[in-house]
C-alpha cells in the first residue's frame, strides 16, 4: 500500500513540475487544519496569461490520504475586481485506510469544475471563497466510481498578503458495490492562505 501511495504522489508531482510555466506570478500557500485532517496546497498563475496551476495534499488521520494537481484558466480582470474565478480540471489520487465498514481502496479521478473568491465591496477584508469538482464514472478509475470534491470558506484579510478562514470541506467518493459515499477529509476546518 505504501508503494502505491509513493507511486501516485511521485507521478502527480512529476506531472505538475512538467506543467509548471517558467514565469509564475508569485503564488499562494494554503494550510488548513481540523482535529483529524491536515491539508496543504500551492497555487500559482502564469504571468501574462490566465493559466493557473495547483498542487495539494490532504491527510485524514482516520480515513486516508489524497493528492491533487489542477490546471485552470482564470479570469484576468483588474486586481481591483471583487470577483476572482477559475475553471478547469483537477486530477485526484487517493488511498483509504481500512475501517469497520470499508476495505482499503485507492483510485484516481479527473474532476471538472472550478473555484472562486468574492470580496465584499462594503468590507473588502471579508470574502467568501470555494471550489467544486465532479468526476463522473467515465473519468474515475481503479476503485472510484465517481467523486465530488468541494469546499466553502469565509475569510478575513489580516494583511494584504495573508487571509485566515473558517470553512467546510466535502470530499465524497463513490466505490463500486458500496451504497454510501466514502467521505475523506470532510468537515469543518480553519486555515490561513499566504500570497507571495
């Protein structure tokens, strides 16, 4: 099982490095925590274009691990705009830990969707942000039949380059011959996003 996890992580990391443009407009580091779940992510946009890349890893102490790599196009509105959106796809790879109701599962799914961040004009330090992706059966592989990944958060800008937030994450994976979705890393969380 550890060999499978290492191969999946290595493959996704290599894919992201090969997609990384040479000129990135900074980026952001996102760290979120709850009692049993830790997630770290990196996002960057290529200078002079709307190409956006991301890489993230999630560890759930009770349920398993997941890594993702995304490629999006983003709206290149002026920096004074209150809305920032991107659409594209994210490749997810996961492994689950054996529990009373589930066996060990692993899989890969290509989710289609996007993300947004909206700052309130009356209070620009406050914003709402989120993402949502769906991977139908045709692009879900191994043990995955389909997958939903989503997150919604409310943020406060402590500094122009740092936001703290509280949010709720839902990652639901449907396995073949299993009635209920497997929830990996779901629930409330707090975190910080640092732009550089």
